[in-house]
């Protein structure tokens, strides 16, 4: 009975790592679809969402089943409750990747992102994917330094996000309003995606230390 | 013991209603601050967020305590788990209202919203507040028709959201890129707020029927 229980907990953890890897990869493909104006790839990202939804539903069902059957307390209870929150973070990331792909589809065959912002969007996407890969690692290792280090990559994302606004507000912006709107939304999608990845890591920190990671980060050199 | 337990469950339900009422009201004040370019009101909305965060943390602590102490099963377990999700929805709404207020502060003393979009923004805000008020009611009454009816108001929000984009893409748009960016983000904040309100109601439907409300809504006349 105890053994089956810890197996169930472990399998929930594995499902979270699986979801994190998957949504990271989906964001990468969504960004390719966006930057290459690739309709087929965009469509495949859009339809991939139901798979992530299935994973989430399955994970949540298992978490609730563990609560019902095993009635965990203390740390185990916190692990299960936190898993539910993480799966919600990850499902949201899949929706954000889907938004990126939908924008690629909407503008196809045109490019949604003008040349002078391609690098910024690409870097935001890469950082967001890296943060998600790191969140997946932190789920496995529970390495607090690794988790805290993510705050720096997230700062870089915020910086890139601000640089998009500066670029848009520049008098030399000549791509028109439609592109400004697209780029505004894209910036927000990547920023939110990264935020959810950091949130997953913060929840791990909270599990391990019982302290909220935003406070920890603030006192960290 | 049983009585104390049901009191705790009821008090979690009350806390959710309290949070829903509060975030609805915060969005109303944020919109006033935005449309009146009222810096003081904007600041009060921004600082009100910590109060909602406190409410959420308190609610989540109580929900986890119920799981640990009472080890509910079946319906009661689903109620507690769903409460955790709803409190996350509501906290997110408070953040979105805060974003609206921050934009008012950023543009002060100028108006962030041009005259020709004031009515649309006002209507989005009012609908979003109404949806949240309805979600609070549904939390109390568990009235499924009421919950399903919310989908229609949400459709209207989506329609207004699309009308903002059409307006921005119109050749006669003469407010420049900065305002286009602001209005794009505002549209998204209200749309997301409404979405979370609908999500709260859908979770109630799921609690009552065991079926996901999006599927129900699809087959509903």
C-alpha cells in the first residue's frame, strides 16, 4: 500500500516533467511557425493543445485520486496540492503557445513579425523555452540554486519585453498599427509563458523550504 | 467534528464569494481610474492587490488544512480542490485589474483611452464586473442555468474585444502606436478577467454535474 502510494506520487511528478517538456517544445514550434510563416506547423501546434489538455486532465484526476484514496498529510499533501497548481501553470503555457501559432495562421502568408524584431522575439522564445527546461529539471532535482537562478533569465525576458515597447514607441516605427498590435500581444504571450515557468520553480522552492520564493529571491545576492 | 468540518467548508465558500465580490469591485475602480486619469484611485487599486493576495493565501491555507485534518472524499474533496483553483482564478483577476490601474498611472495625466474607444472599454469593464458578480452568485446558488447564461455575456465580451482590433486596424485610426499598444493590452486584460469569471462558474457546473461546462454549453440550445 505505502509502496503503491509513493509510486503514484512519483508518477504524478513524472507527468509534470513530461508536460513541462512538451509545452517547451510546443512553444519552440509555435515560434518557428511564426517566424517562418509556416501554416502547416502552425496548425499542428494548434491541434497539439488537446494533447496537453488530456495530459492535464489525466494528471489532475490522478492527483485527486491520491487525495481520496491515500489521504496524504504534511509534505505529501503539499506535493499533491502543488502538483495541481503546476499542471494549471503548464496548461496555460500550452494555450499561450497556441496563441502564437494562431497569430502565425492569421497573418499567413505574410510575416507577423517585422525583420527588426525577429531577433527579439526569437530570444524571448528561446529564453522562455530554457526557463521551462530548467523548471522541468527543478521538478526532478529540487535544486534551489537552480530555481533561484531562473529569476535572472526571467529578468532578461522582462527587459526584452520592455525593449519591444520602446521599439514600438520609437518615431521610426513604420510597420503600422496592425503589426504593433501583433507584436504587443506576442511580447505578452512570451512574458506570461516565462512567468508560468518561473512560477513552477517557485512552487518547488516553496515545497522544499516552506518559504515563498519571491521573498527568497529578494534577499538573495 | 462533522459540524466543525461543514462549517469550515462553508467558510471557504464564503471566502471565495468575498474574493469574487472584491475583485469585481477592484476592476470597476481600476476602470474609473483609467477613464478619469485619476492617479490617486489608480494607486489605491494597485495597493489593494496585497489584500487580495492575503485573502487567497488565507483561503488556500484553510483548504489545505481541511484536506489534512478532515481528509474529505467524494464530493467534499472535489469542492476543496475546486476551491483552490477558483482562488487562483480570482487572484489572477486582481492582477489584471492592477494592470489596468498601472496603465492609468503610466499615462497620467494623459488619458490612455481615446474618446472613440471609451464606450467599448467601459462596456467591457461593466460586462466583466457583471460576469464576476454572476460567478459570485453561482458560487452561492449553484444555479446551472445562471452559470450557462454567463457564456452569452462572455461572447459579447469577445465581440467587443474583436471590435477593438477592427477599430485599430481601420485606416482612420489616428491615435498613434502608443495608444494602439495600450488599447491592445487593455482589451486583453478585460477579456482575460471575464474568462476567469466564466471559469469559476464552469467549475461550479463541474462540481454539480461532473461534466465539463464547455461541453454542456456546446449542446445547450
